[in-house]
C-alpha cells in the first residue's frame, strides 16, 4: 500500500515549518506535540512555535549578513516563520525581533486553519519506522525519546544553552540611558545603559564572584559559544565583555560621547512594557541576578519579569547518522530537522524544517532530493550536518560555510552582496526543482 501521509513530531520552529510546507502542497500531515499535556522545563506557552531564549531572529540585512540572507532564501520557499515574524514584529534596529506570544499564536492559528493537518497532543516515545516521518523535537527532546535516540544511535552530544533576563520597562531608570542603534542603523530601537570604567569593573567583579546554579554533569559538558553565559565570558578576561556583549563601539550618547561600556535593552513586545537584556544569558542564581545586574545604574531598581535560565540542549552526531537531505542513513523515509541536527539558532532551525519537508515531499514522489548546494546558506547548513567531522559542533548561518566566490574580492560589503546575489539565484533554482514535482502528479 502506498504511504501518503507524513508524521511530524515536534511543533517547534522546524516542525511547524515542515508541517506547513507539506500541508500547503496538499500532503496530509499528523503533527504530534506533547503540549499542552506536558511541557519541557523551558516552555510555558500552549501555542506551537514558542521562542524560549530570545525574541530576536537576528539580522534582517539580506546583503550584509548570512542570517539575513538565509531569511530571504526561506521566503522563497514560502516560510511560515518569516510570515509570522512580519506579523509579530517589534522594533529592533537592523534585527528582526518579534513579540513572542503573538508570533507563536500566529503560527498555531495558521496551522490549525489547514485541513491537511491533524493534531495529536501526546509525548512521542519512539522513533518512527516504516512510515514517512520528520522528527523535530528540538534541543529539549523529552527524556523518553532522547533515551530511544541514545539506544539507537549512541554518541549523542550535549551542550548547555542559556536565556537572558527580562525586566519591566517601568522599572528602568531612563535618566541613566540613551536611545540609539549601533552606527545609527535603525530608528533608535535600543535603550543603551552606559557604564563608566569604575562601574563596569565593579560589575564584572560581582559577576565573577556571584553564585551560580549547579547543573548536573555541567563541568563535563560544553557550552555553545553562541549562547555563552555572560559570567563565563567575563571569566575569560576583564575586558572580554567590553569587546563583546557590552561593547560601546558605534554607540554615542546625546553629547556625542562614547561610553566605556554599554548594556543594550531591546523591546520584548510591541507595547514596550518589557525589555530583554541583550546578550546577558546567564546561569546565576535568581537572587544573584537581581543583585549583580542592579549594579548597572539604569537597572538599580529593575523589576525582573523573567530571570535568566540555563538548560541542557541535545544534538545528534549528525554526520554519522544523517544524509544531506536530512534523512537517516539507516532509513531514508525518516527525517530529522531543527536544532537537534546541529544547526544553531531560530532561523537555522526553521530553515532545516523546510529543507527536510521539501526533500521528504520529493522522495515521496520518487524524485531525487535537493542537492546540498553550498552556494546557498540553507544548502551549506545541510552539508555541515552531514559531512564527516571528527569534532562536530552546532553551526550558525555564516559566510564561512558557503562555497568561496569564483574570484577574490577584497571589498567586504561587495563580497557579501556577491554572496547574496549568487545564493538567491541558486536558492531560486532549488525552489523551482522542489516545486516541479507537484506539477506532475498527485501523491
């Protein structure tokens, strides 16, 4: 009997993109997620596609940033994430940031409006076999399913991920802030909390001496660089934060003066009633977070709406397990997508859901899957998770994973534009190939 439907396990960014891609093309989908019956330690929203760590999807610059370029590639494939992000967008300068609940609610309602999708609320404890399926249970995969993966694949890798605190806007002392975007890009979407040399050094000293949450096996595991807790960054040297999260470069107050160090605040919602402490992921105990961050003059009376948290994320040793199309080497009908495959970031995870779904649809029609074209960011990420690598680690979108340009270009801005123009042309070709399968026959 010909198998026609696809089981999608996990309704995060990757799973929702996969379900939407397939259902939008007339393929029946069963979307399985344990919410609202059960929540992971980091999730609270009953809606699908909940953003946990940050409300930013990073740069929106198609021609100057690899993640911005990936967003445009996703739009070519009809991305639901990009559609929802525009609906729930909040001001964030050159970044694409969203109001979390509105974003998740939009995705949920769009999916529930598609008759091709049926929904099952249950915890999945088995890896599918003998059926078309996409597993996208994310970095916080339930223990039952994680155990099954470990039994079947072995060699699972782990790293720890951290989220930044959120404070009430009404509790910020705006007399100790100035509004500006770095290098004047944007419309003044960031609130900047300047610090003098003395204030900064006292803050770093307090950060280093503050008590941290003790995580099981923490010292035996790695912390992914892209989500490094602020206290670990500070431990690398007194000026590390000043050249990273707290860098003052490109920021000038109303008197044209550049501060010694700056903490930036970004809106969490459209109303501007809550602000995220940009880049301040942390594993400090909650009272310590209150004590240490309140040393920043603008936050001396800050009300914390959410404290920073740290949790274990899981990812597979994908080069040993997955093909470039996202399917298991041992079972070509079962695909994996999202952060658990070793892509790092909201946008990258969503893109891998599109990639897995497109390839699943092609294989269901007897077609060859999409080639992992490294001229594109989406293809380069697919190549990263499937290519031999003795020290495999999660990867963000970046120009370094793209195929080098055909000629040497010294001008950085021109080089990025050339990468983008080449990538978008190649992505258009991939999309046309994927869509051509639906013009020929019904599944």
